[in-house]
């Protein structure tokens, strides 16, 4: 996938399914595919200004500072077993 290690956005459309039922349908134009379990939502917004990956002020001593960011995603297994449906 082109955007696998890069921040990018995709679109979600509220679509009718069975009579009276609706579902969000995710579309990733960067990679020309539908959204599936490989995608992780970290923010929702109308455009980039609503959910930038970095917000705020960074103070540095250099005019040529560069921020490098990487994210590693690993499967999560909950060490605590039990029914938490009431929470």
C-alpha cells in the first residue's frame, strides 16, 4: 500500500443498506481501495485543519530542524479476560 507508513486520510459515506438500515462505507482514494480492518482511525474531521497529526508550537535551536515520526502497529491482546459489556 502506498500510504502504509504515511499519514493520509480517507472518506466515509453514510450509505443505505437493508430497509431502514445505514452503514458507513470507507473509501481510500490514495490506495484505490475500500477501508478494512488494517485502517486505524485516530481522528475524525471535515478536513486537515480539524485533525492535524501534530498541533501546537515546537521550540528548537536550529533553523533546519526536522521532525521524523513513525508508527508501529502490533496486534493487541487483552491480558484480562472477562465480560465488560456492562462498563
